[in-house]
C-alpha cells in the first residue's frame, strides 16, 4: 500500500517570519509611546489631560507596590468570575434544555434573540437600583452579559451537530449516552471555547461598568475616582491594569483550550 | 452471509414548497448473499436514499426493506456504512475513531487494541494512530473510515459514493484496497456510485436506476468478470468495454431525461 503525505502544517507559508513581525510590532509600540512622551514634555499636548507614559508608569508602580490596588483588583475579579460562572451554568443549562424541547425552544428563542440584540449594558442602572451598590449589581450585570452568549453557543452547538456524524456513530452501535459523550459534548465544547473569549471580556465589562456607575471598590471605581479628581495618570494606569489583566486571562484560556480541544490545535 | 430484499419500496419526501416529492416508487431489489452489487443512476434518482433505507437511517413510505428476512426497523448497528463525506469524529485520533464500534459494543480494551492495530496496519495507516482527522489527507481519512467499518467485521457493507471526493490516483488505490480487504465473497456489498467504470470494475452485478422522481430499478446486469480482480487489469478485459457500453446505453437514456439534450452528454468512448 502506498503511503500518502499527510497535510501537516509547515513553516513554508510565505511572508515575513513571525520573529520579524513581533519585533516590528514592538518597535511600532515603542515609537508610539515615545511620541506620546515627547509630546507631553514639549507641551504639544496638555499633560494634565493626556498624562505621559513615564507618569502612568510611576502611578502604576505606586499602585502595585503599595498594595493600594489589590482590594480593587480583587473586587473586580470576584464580580467578573462570579458573573462568568453563574452565566455559564445558567446559559448552558437553558441552552441544553431548550435544545431538547422543540416547543419550549421555539417559545423562548425570540426572547433570547431580543436579549442578544440589545446592548445589555443599559441594564446597569436598573440592576444598581435593584441590587444596591455592592457586589450584587455587578455580578448581575456580568451575568446577563455572559448568559446570553453562552446560551446561544450551547443551543446552536446542540442543534447544529452534524447529523452525518450522528448517523455514522449510530451505525457503529452508539447508545444515547455514547452519542452524548462522544459527539454532542465535544461538539459543544468547540462552540463554547469559540465563545469563551467574548464571554470573559463581557464578564469584566459588566463588572467594571457596574463599578463605574456606583461602587466603593473595584477597578471601575478607580476609573471613576480618577475622572472625578481629574487624575489622567491614574485613569491611564487603571486602563492598563484592566487591559493587562484581561490579556493575561486570554493567555491562560488559550493554554486550556489547546489542552481540552487538541484536535483544533493540530489542524 | 447476508441478503437484502426490497419489495415495492417507495419513499416520499416533503418538497421545499410543501408538496410531496416522491423519490422512490415501486422499487424492488434482491441482493444475494456474498455478492458485490453496484447501483448506478443519474443524480437525484434516489441511490443514496435507497442505502439509507437499508441502513434504517430513514424509513420507507411504502413497501418493505428486509435484511436476512427481518424487516428493517430503526438504525441497523450490525452493518457497515461508508459515507461519501467524512464521518470520522474530528476530536478523536485515528486509533480512537477506528476503536469506536468495538468500544460501543463493549469489547475488552486489550481486544480493542489488538484488532484496531491490526486493521490500521491493514489499511496502511501504521504510524498515524495518534493523528487527528484534520492532519490526514483525504485518502488517509477514507482508509481510516474503511478500518473503522471493517474492524467490527460486519457481514453487510453499504457504501455511498465513498471515493467520489478523491483524486484519480488515490481513488484507484482505494478501489484496489477495497477489493483486497473485502472482495473475498464473504461479505454482501451494496455500492452506490455515479462512476460507471468504477461500478463495472468492482461489482458482480450492476443495477441501473431510472431518473427521478418516482425512481426504481431499470435494469440489472451481471458482469461475469473473474475474481479475484485487479482494478487496473480488469479494464483491459475484453468484456469490460462491452459491458460499459451496454450499461451506458441504458444509463444515458436516464441521464438524458434530466438534461433533456442527448448531445450535451459525452458519448461513451474507450
């Protein structure tokens, strides 16, 4: 029998090498920061409103080294993760349930489509009125942002499992349980991981925006405080912390995703 | 050994505009045990529908489908089915895909390992046990699917244009392997194809179907070509060209019904 060459991904893709590209990107970032710094020092832009990279760096260092940051970071992370976990469980459960019952699915789907279509962040003032300025309102906001996305990932994931794969394993003797274990769950896992970045981003959006409107702690509160005191450096530093933290989580997710869905990494 | 019998089978699908679409009507076909039967016909004539009815993936609107005299009810899980598309699970390695059938049937893990390794080697995929389908070429995926089907040793094999998506050379190699691995006359094979040469080269019996809708069996031809057979050598057998021409005359009539213009179809030339 003749062995064919497998279509393994090779480094033959034309274009600039990854290392060169990374170097150029770093350089571009450095130039942008440098321009900003020079502009602030030369007075081309008003440092009162625009701050400068060196000032932002100093503020950042103060926040990190004096432990002034940690209660805020902890509050935001707690709220975002609670909203994420609850939204995940509820969204997955409802998506699963509605995919099993056709009538219920048809009944509820329009509501979810509507919820998906509106910018759910507008519910923030309502939640603060209902759940107070503590953590509850932020968790609720995080939850409602995440819930809808996870719902659709699971709902469509189940409904749109390739019927041809199902036929194939049924012929091979799969039971209902086998079908669930070997076809449905892996197929949904792919959908859910596809949506995980969006949901993690949403979870933090919900928490930070909630804090921004009314809170006594959290990164959003820090932002609001900086705005009220016209502290541009603090505001920029808070933004850097929020962005940095989310990027860190994305990196972690990528590792987990590659571990749990190795067939995608292989492709 | 397994027989398949279709008596006056009809299948009606709901059409896109809601009106019923009769695909098969009054289809009667007897597949003798241990035979290799190829079904050819113009596209849309219900070849694939017929296979799905035998597999129990779809139920007839009228008439009866029976395997070994027993009516087909529900999905048959003691048969083999080779699909035109990829039916390998993308999230399982070659080995785990091949092992599916045995594991579903509750075989001991040592036996699963032995039998899978044996079949993976027989289809020429040794060394690719840990590869995912996305890392294999189209031909290799087909080989894995072949091993996945044969490892359970089913007596009845249904194949729905299994090699249609492959390149010409790969197709010939897989046809060779198919004859080598299950052309021994111990398995009953129903092979759907739109490639007449493939049908004549592989099968003992060619069944030509009428153009749809309301399709059925138009004619049956025993090929009478010798076994064991070599896919390339059989093409220079004196009967091969005659058979192709004879069957093509029948088939062309049906294809013309669809396209309406006989000149639009290339004439059969060897």
